[in-house]
C-alpha cells in the first residue's frame, strides 16, 4: 500500500508519460507514492510505455475497457488506488509535478481537500490566447454558487480518501474535481498556486462536446445541491 496515490488518466499520451512519471517520482523523492495510469485504450501505445516504466517505478497501469472518458477513467482509478491520500493530475505536463509535495503539505496540515489554483497569488496560465482565458473565466463564474474554490475548473487536486467514501460520483466531461467539491465529505478546504502550461506534445482533447458536457454537468450538480439543501418535510 502507498501513502499517496496519483491518478493520471491517459489517451494517446505516449510522448508525455515518461517525462511525467519521471517528474512525479523525482519531485516526490522520499515519499511513499504510487501512480495509477488509467488508460482509455490509447492506440499510440501509452499503456505499454507506462508498463515499461513500472519496472522502475511504483506504477499501476489500468487498461480500461468500459466507459471511455477522462472522468470515468479517474473514478475507476480511485478504485485501484491504495493510498490514504489521493491526487489527480493530467498526463500532458500542464500540471507541474513539483506542486504535488505542496498539496500534500496542506493535507498533512489539516486540509481534507486541496486544489492547485491558477487564480490565487503566484498562480496563472502560460501561453493561453485571450479567448481561452475568457472561456475559462466564464466557466468558473457559472460554477461559483456551487463551491468556495477560486479555481473549480482545475483538474489538479489532492484529498483524503474519506472525502469520497460512499459518495456516488458520476461526472460528465472533464471536471471530476468539481464533482468532488460539490458531493464530497470534507471540512477544511485549501489551495496552492500553480502555473498552467499548455501541452508540448500530443493533441488536446478539449472540443465543443466537452463544453456541452460541462453545461450538462453543471445542471446535474445544481439539482444535486438543491436536493441536499432542501429541508425535509
């Protein structure tokens, strides 16, 4: 069993998986960390590359055959993780591995869930055009009544396993972190800054369908919150 499990969903990330894993284990040297690579049947051989690296590092490769998608991959990864603390990060090197120990320090200081945020002092984005910044800001504004997070769109976060114990997670699209913020069982929330960098290799999976999924996901979460907050008769 590991102390920290890092869930990394992948699809066609062969060129990124080696530098990512090397970065994670270098940044977390001395910590009891495993990485769960949840691969959606990548035709480029991502899973095979991760399995080769598993000979050097504590890596679990999950070759998924069920429902495809980032969020289902992350949720299935949770079931394979052995850690008491769980982190989620992207495989495209947009999430700096050196932020992982900072997230862990916040958890060990008493936070139940910690998000890496682009929207606090020290955080930001690198190389984004204006239209992408505006879309991201609009998406965050739509979710503001649901959560206290400054960056609920972040896909880079860490939490104690108890946060999702017996919680039914059914996210749409990419925003599994938002799902956990709304449905999870936690008290103290924390944030650390990070700078998001666009992928250097591979192709982005963000398309118009993901924007639609996000709006449908928001509708689900607002309905869930209304049910939870509605006083019993």
